[in-house]
């Protein structure tokens, strides 16, 4: 296995649609030209994978138990290479966004810093979900800024704030349900997640508590443009998938059977936020559906079924 291919697998490309969808909402709110939208979207899209690689450097203890197939655990690539590659890639993504909007430098740097410090927070049941979700919540802001807007107006725009809350709440679903596949490994390596400390169903309840405000913010965001349309259908698919994710996760009794709920949470997040972008910017509806279709194909082709 070449180092480049090992790095690609470490980035988990099937999950890059998550950051792409969240960032696209911010771009849609800015209504940018294609010259701005395309480079910004690419940078935001790949940032998730680079962030995954960065956090993997600090979590090989639990991955050795729950995900032994990962290149870092197998020794196909070393930590130093992944650290340099992920930080270097994130620096390039930051440079692209900042080149489009200099005022984006502060939230971009904060996002990278929060990624680098996620692991200690994951060890505390109260820290991991909000910390990780806050990184995702910055992506609509970065998309909005890259679309040509300034930081001051972004923080004052109620639609941008709604997109932030929507991303925060619905991504916390993926974080909390995602812990269900690693309970045994997390317990053995002293990651005191909600699922480890309070049990699997407590994690599902916590996830629903985050999902509620996230979905309400999403409804508020799209309410001016909600009407029967392809964009509205995509958004509705996201809502339904997030509900189904909780129903599936509620039935989970072991690490091995947790993946259907987690997979549904990813599909729900991607569809919901691509739907938001399509409703805000109707000309992007076809693109949003194509991205959603590609995300499903990529998810189905992931290397290991139980790992999402």
C-alpha cells in the first residue's frame, strides 16, 4: 500500500460530503459567482477528510481495537506523515478560503485548532459532542465568507446563525450515534463518552436532544422558500433519515450492530443541508441531488461496513 493511498483511506473520502453539504449552505446564502463557489466548495469538501486524518493521529489506541483495518493502525503510514499531510492540507484549504475572504482567517484557524484538540475532549462525556459539532458549525460561516461576505455581517445575519445552529445540532447526531460503534474500545482505552458512562440509549436520547434544535433551526432557515420542489424533497429526505437514524440506533445492542443508525445519520445530515442549499439557491438543486447520490455511492463503497 503506497503512502498516498494510505493517506487517502485515512481521510475517509466517503464522509467528505458532510463538510461539503454544511459549507454549501453558507455559500448559498452568499449567492456567489461560480468563480468563488467552486474553489470554496472544494476546500470545504476535502477539509473534513483532512480533519479526520488529523484526529486519527491522536486516537490510534481506540482505533487499534475498534478499527484495526485503518492504515495508521496497520503501520501502512506513520503518524508523522499523516500529521504533516493533514495539517498541510488544512493549511491549503484555509489559504483558499482566506484568499477569497481575508476575514475568514479567524474562524478558519479556530476550526483547525479545535480539530487538533478534539481527542482530550472526547475523553470527557460532556466535551466531545459539542466540541466536534462546533467545528462543523463554523463551516456555514466559512462558506458565507468565501462567497464574498464579511465576518461582521455574517455574525449579524439571522439566516447564517440558523445555518450554524442547524449544522451544530444535526452533526451532534452523527457524533453521538457514532460513539455506539466504539463503546467497547472506548471503555478499554478510557474514553468516557456518553455511551460508555451512561449507556447506549442515553447516547441516543442525547442525540435527539441535539437534533431537535438543529431541525427547528433548519425549518426556520428554509421557511421562506419551502414549497413543493426537488429541493424541498431532498430536505425532507434529510429530516426523515435523521429520524430513522434514531429509531435504528435505539435498537442497537452492540458495537457490531450500530452501523445502520450511524449510516442513516450521515445520509440525513448530507440530504438535509444539501436540501437547505437547494432551497436557498434553486439553481443548485440538480447539483445538490447529484452530490447526494454520489454520497450514497461513496458510503456503500466504504472499506468496512461496520465503520462509518
